[in-house]
C-alpha cells in the first residue's frame, strides 16, 4: 500500500509500442490505511485524467502465501477499477504470469528479465525503477499486444497471431483446469 505503479504506452500501427509515461503513486506508510487508500485513489484519478487512456490494464490478484501483499494488491486493483469505471474506461485484468509471458516469452521469467525486456521493447535508456514502475509498464505492454477486444479476457481468434493463439489456448486450458479444481 505504499506504491502503485502507473505505466502508459501507446500502441501504434503494427503494434509498435511507444513509451509515454511511467510513475509510482505513493502513500505515506505512517498514515492510516483509509488515508493511504485515498491518496492512491486520488493519484490514480489524476493520472487517468492526465493521460485519458483507451483502456486500463490491471494486475489480476492471485493467491500467494503473503496475505498482506495480496490484500494490498487487491485494494489497489479495486481503486484502479473504480477510477476507470467512473471515467467509462474499459478495464483488462492480466496475471503476472500473462505479463511475463507477453514480455519475455516465459511465464516464469525473473523480475530482472521482465525489466530488461520492458526497457528493450520501449527503447528506454535505463531500467524503469522501482520494480512497481516496470511491472506497470509490463502490464500495459501485455495488454497492448493482446488482440482488439481482449478486455476482461475476451479473444477474437481471427485477429490472433500464431503465438497469440497458442497463448489464448493455454489460457483457456488453465481456466478449465481451475474451473475443474473449484468444482471438487
């Protein structure tokens, strides 16, 4: 709850990506949780108003052993969804694994590999810092590389490249497996 990365990229013709902006919205760890959430929300609203994106890509929260990290990520994601919804900006949710796969070709890539590829893809001179900034750019790149209509996980098969078809199929299989596991 101290940092929330914000990355803005522009997807041009032939999915050529251009770096626009990266920043981290911060809150004071000595403030109460409600005020920290308000500071992050206000910061996200200011960024949305400044850049008026066509879509907002947010990290899909996944279960991990650190409950505090999951809770903080979920709260920040909810704030971003609310801020986008208030501006009628579509929201896309991507897991860290999806972002790693889109950026590096490996869903299990190390953080430094993702940071280096983000730097390379966007022709940056230095690695985005802190890690939250690189993560935000990775999510933006991940979404920008998805086919049109990929909001909230939807796919339009006729627009997919062979690699994207493979990704979409793997995602469908993983979703099916998760659905089966929930049913047990």
